[in-house]
């Protein structure tokens, strides 16, 4: 038996696992976006004023995205550390996707 034929089942298993994990993450993100509460999600960012959160301007949406991206960078830096929280990271990703969609709606006037 060659080495390639021995490792083939492991490669197939890894591919199936990666596909299942990706599908699970997509489902978690979709569920999070359905339940996304903008006011409470953005209230956690101390640099965003209530006026900025309530504003319907593209500049305010960009400011919110900037804060979310800053928090995502900080969360990625914690990866591997005991203080890293996957649920917090998923929440930030949900907020980023929702706020990006909101910015696109504001820019396109829809």
C-alpha cells in the first residue's frame, strides 16, 4: 500500500469535517443576523455615542463598522489565550455583516 492511499481516508474525513463546520458556522451566523438587535449590540462600544448609533447617515454606519472591526482585530489577537471567546467573535462577525448590509442600503438609498 502506498502512503497516499493510507492518507486518503483522513483527507476525506477532514474535508467532510471542514464542510460540516462551515455549514454550522453559516447557520449560526444566519440565526444571529435574524436576531440582531442593533441598539444593544452597538451600545457595548463605548466610543459610539447614542446619537451615532441612532443616526441614519452613511458616516455613522462607517463609524460603527470601524469600531466593530477594531474589536474584531482585538478578539483575533486573543486567539489561543484563555480569554478568547468564540461566541463573542461570532457576535462581532454577525454585527459586522449586519452593519455592512445596512451601510450598503444607506448608500444605495434602499
